[in-house]
C-alpha cells in the first residue's frame, strides 16, 4: 500500500498530539501560581496539625507514604493529569515540610545553616540538571530522566523555602505576617522583571517558584498560629480544610476547562 504524503497541517496536528501526550507538567498560567501557593500553605498547616494531633513519628511516616504514592502515580502517568500532578505537589509540600522540621527539631540544625545548605544543594541540582539535559525548562519534561531532575529540584525548593521562611519568621523574629509580605515581594520581583525587563523566562520561573514556598507557608502560619505566636489563631485544622477545598475547586476547574494545557511553550 502506498502511503499518502503528509500535509503540513497533518504534521502540525500530529506534533501537537504528541506534545500533549508526553507533557508531564501544566502550562504556567495564573492558575498554576494560585494552586502552587495554596499547596505550599496546605503543606505547612497540615504538617503542623498532624504532628500536634497524632504521634509525630507516625505523622512523618504517613506523610512519607502519601509522598511515595503520589510519586508512583505521577511517574506512571503518560501525560499531565491535573489531579495527579497537584496531588504530587501537595504531598511534596507536606512531607517536605515535615522533613525540614525534623532537621531543625531533632538534629538541632539552626535555620540559618539549613537555609544556606539547601540553597547550595539546589544550586548543585540545577548545575547537574543543566549539564546533563542542557535545559532547565519545565516544558521539556517529557522523559523519565528529566522528570526525575524536575521533582528533585521541586523537593529542594520546598526544603529551601521551609528553612528560609522559618529563619525570617522565627530566628530573625520578623513574625509570620512580615515574613509573608517579604516573600510576596521577593516572589513578585522576578515576575515583574520577566514582564517589564525581559528577564530570561526560565530564570524568572525558578526564582519565583522558590519563593512560593515561604510565601504561602508564612501566611498559613499567620492565619493558623495562636495570637501569642504572632498569628490570628484560627487553628491549623480549619486553615487546612479551607485550603484543601480551594485546591480541589481550582483543580476541578482546570480538569474541565483545560486552561492549563496549551501548545505554545515558553518556559
């Protein structure tokens, strides 16, 4: 049988379908940043809630089990699926927060030292990732090896953000609200630099991404912690419940509208 020649239109459609099938991360839209901030806040409030409601060791074990389940689901998926991706991000936030807290509480490592340590670790990850793959673009995540680099990088950003947020709020005694405002500004700077001054998209993305963790977590602590601890005293349980409802709502919206799936990749 003679195969008919492929038209440019058919090739374009085929390329789009292939890209959509292989893509393992969402398009960077306003919804991405909203959900990312909500998941970081949820990880902080839920971690604090669990370690005070049940045995801390059991809480960490449960967090690790959830983390492993999420990673298995994410790596088994052949394309980006909203609920799986954001469930994975949430579990990274939860377990990452617990792991970072263990380093400080159990190993007695000061927040200033752990912040510097995780900053160096993240820098090393980015260097190795770039040397191996020649890109740090999250929209090039279409092979298992690149996805491994991506999630290792994400985990490192959570560890760094957790340490940095606690360092400013507790060690430097800025309090949760002031820390939240500080990191909100630091989050906005690369976004503005990209928008107004044409900062490299990949640099802008990762700079903003790192700041989402202390940004969201600081405000979660502000709403959940007791007034004596510079919070509003609503409680970690209530804050976690509200954040979870918001996340589910946004993820369901994206699953229906597919607004986070686009063919034009820029980061």
